[in-house]
């Protein structure tokens, strides 16, 4: 069994520590923030200033890997999530009648909840785990090194204290100081690939009224204009978020931080208008987030690991723009692999680096491709998708076979080429188009003139 030090107490760090501890490893988790998600989740969510985690207050939908990893590794955490108000949504819930079951359909489930609920459930489980020590308010300031070629990390420093470990896991997020520490120690530099995204997000949280309407009807969760997307995120305990996404270069972006302007704009999109029509109570200001990138940080190059005794996970390894919602899913998949192979990884991390390239890298590349297309589309404000591509997207809401393919891509089960490239899906889309010879791609959101009429001069 290994002694493991985990740097960072976010979802990836908590998940890694918990899964390692439950396999008998001795784990110390270091989190520099002294505050933990506690019993008053609304207070924590709306009033906890977390500048290092700007995504914490943004809406989340946790994809199938989050649920499947938790059910396999920590079923008590999954149950706790549901007890705390999280909801499960199967992609086939869209249809009035479920299609005949196929193997794997049971896993195409989203956990609908705010991030703070997942953090609280994970933190509570970590505190119960006898093999895990959680040190809140402890900032790791440096790594310690031993001899070797490449050098071996032997532990971490917290103030004047040195904590020795067989394996150190960097789960400290997208602003991780670890790459700089390695370079300062004379190691070969980590291989960093970064792609800036010119996409901005504005979100606002609402709560359904106890005595008010509660059903938005059979409405899609997303709508699009030529230059903006809008979506709704149903969440836990009667909360939901409305989100608008547009180019960082859009001159009207700043005006949307005014709640009145934000709501006026959101009401021009069918998906979000249906939820705003429920007369829910606003719970937050308009929350803006931009300046994001997609970043892959490999602690190995063409010559092998740049260091041993250390690996990275979560956003320290792969940080993705939240458009596709991959972040927490990829983080928990890495945590599960680390926990399963910890002794081998502590001895030599080569296989771990190979696994991340094989299992996680394709989803990073897919995010980069999607964001480039979205950025161009939002900036240009004119491009409609090609007719057949638009048909695939529209057909999914009529045809369970195509919806299954859509769900498999969304939940990281199969790549888009694999899922949509099958003969069966092609046949169903062709039949759908044949039944609709007049089908033409179109946006269901506002025109630019309608949008700008809502923006103060």
C-alpha cells in the first residue's frame, strides 16, 4: 500500500483521495481553503467567495461517468447526492415512451445538481474514511525531491513541515504551481498545450416558488441564435440556472450583466423563456465568466516521464472549456484509474501517462474542435450548420436511435465519428429527412436586430 499526498480539495482531489483510501492506501489531502462545503449548501453556494474556482457558481450537468464512477466506487456518495436533492435525468426521458432497452442505455444518465452538492457529498465521505486525513487551510508550498534520472518527488512541504509520500497527486486545478516547481528544480518542463477560447458565459440562478408553477413542459434545454446560445440547467432543490453564451468580442456582452437586460434577452430564446415563464425567484446576480482556455498538461514528453513519484489529475492535467461539460467526468475517471493502479503508478508513472493520452486526450481534442467552431460561429454571427448535420441534431428529438447516438457522444461513451457514423444512424437520419423534404436549418433564437433592440444604448 502506498502513502499518497493529494494537493487540492476540489472534486478531483476529493474523489482521488476517497478512492485511494477505500483501497487501503494512506492518504493526506491538502486544501489551502480553510472552508469546506457544509450543511447549509445555499449559504455555501451563493455567499462563499472562491476566486480560485470561478466555475463553482456556474451551472453544471454531471455526465454519465460521474454517476457510473460514484456508483462503482462510492455508492454512499451517490446516495447522499440524491438525499441532498440531486436529480437523475435519462436522455430517453425526453420521449413519452422509452425505446426497447439496449446494453449500456442504463448509464446514459445526467446528475442534475449544483457543484457544491457534489463537493459536500464527497467531502463528507472523505471525512468518514479512516485512511484519509483531510487538512483544510494547508497550502502546499513546494515539492521535495530525491535522487534519480528523472528526479523523484518524495513528498510535499507545508510551511516548515515536510510530508513524505510514495506518490504525490497534483489536483490543484488549472492554476497549478506544480509545473513551475518542476522547472525550478531542474526537471524537464511539462508539455503544455493551450488553446484560448473567445467564448463568454453569463448565468443567473432561480428557485421555483413553492406554490407556483413547476413544469416548463416538453421543451429542449437549449436554443440558438446566429451569434449566441442560451440554455437552462435544471438543478437540485427546485433551483435552475439560465445561461447565455456569446463571443467575448460581442460589444453587447457587458450590458447582459444587468439582470433586466439578461432576462429580456433570455426570453427571446424558447428554451429559457419556458423556464422564466414559471415566475421563479431570482437567487443571484448575473454571473459572468470568460477568459477560458483548453489546456493539456503532460508530465511526460517523448523521452518519458519528466519526474517520477508525481502525477496530475483533474484540471491540473486536462482543463476544458465547459461547453460540453467534460471537466468533472474526466477528473473522476482519472481518479478511478489512479486508485486502481496506485502502487504501480507510484513505482513508475509511464503507464498512467499512456492511459491519459489514450482515454482522456480524445475528449480534450473534441472540446478544442467544438470550441473553435463555436467561436467562429459566434464571432461571425451568420453561419448555419450544413443541412444533414442540422438534421442529425433535430432528428435526435424524434428518433430514439439517433438520440441514443447523441447521448453516447455527450456522455463520453463513443466519439462522434463512432456514434453518428453507424449504418443504422445514417439510415434513420436519411428516413427523417425524406419525410421532411422542406427541412431547412434555422435558428430558434432572436435575430441580431431583435437582440440589439433589447440592449440599452
